[in-house]
C-alpha cells in the first residue's frame, strides 16, 4: 500500500508540474510506473499465492499472470535505472553536447523500446521459453554496468571540481544535473538492497522450494 501510494504520487507529480518534465524525470516516471506494477499488481497476486499454495498451483492461468507481471516489472525497472544512469553519464561527461546527444524525442523512443522489450521478454519467460536463470544474470550484469558507470561519474565529477570548471559548477543547471545524479544513486542503492537478496537467496535453496519465489 505504501509503495502504491508513493509511486502514484510520483507519477501524478510528474504529470502535473511542468518543472518535472525534464528528460531525467521521464526515466523516473517510467521507473515509478514499473514499480507501481510491482506494488499494485504483482505483490498482491504473490501474497495470495503464498497463502493459497495448494489451490494456486492447480491454476496455471493465475501463475502465468503473476509471473508475467513480476518478470515484466523487474526487467523494466533495472533497464530504466541503467537508462537514466547512461543519461546522467552524458550530462556529466559531455555537458556541452548534452542537448545534441539527448533529446526528449530520443528519450521517449528509448522508454517505449524498454517497455516493448520488457513486455515481450516477460511474456516469453512466462511461457517457459527462456530459462529463469537469465533474469538474475541480466539483473546482475545490469547492476554491475550501472555501478561501474556511477563510479566513473564520481571520478569525472571530482576531476571537474579540481579543474577550471568551477564557474560552470555554480550554474543552476549543472547543480541540478548533479542533484539528479545523486537522486538516481540513492534509488539504485535501495533497489540493490531490496532486489539482490530476492534474486540470490533462492539459488541456494532446494530446487523444489524455488518455485515459491517465481
């Protein structure tokens, strides 16, 4: 309930306020939408699954629907985080070319591709055409790439502070860019602490107990 309320507020805020329609906010909107799918749809379905194991495992349609929302939202969330990380990298590493490289049109097209890919892969995995091990593998690879990029962003930011960019650093636009990068870093940290145990722990459980988690 808290997650659904919070993500709904984020979505409504971005829709309502013009100041929240920058390109990073589009990625935040997409990320909140994927999280809303988790909190409003997947988690209630899974909670019911936990409390009605005998009944649910005889209902194939219910299982497939639950797993589809889980796979789709997980893939969309981690891909959105990686996408906004790349966007932050461009803004910090190439600030003078940012408007040339990153446009609203390109951001929207990227987000549409992310959701089409997430829905497609989620449907394929739900049907069992792809081994489930690929989800943790994709998640871990994406997280490694995202963390590596953020380490590089931190390195570049420190180097710029020591160079002759002090005047540029004090401009509101650049300060806003750095603040957005810090916000995404916090989101990434929370995602790591919440999702990694869920993906890693089941790998060490007996095979017949893993199906509870997926």
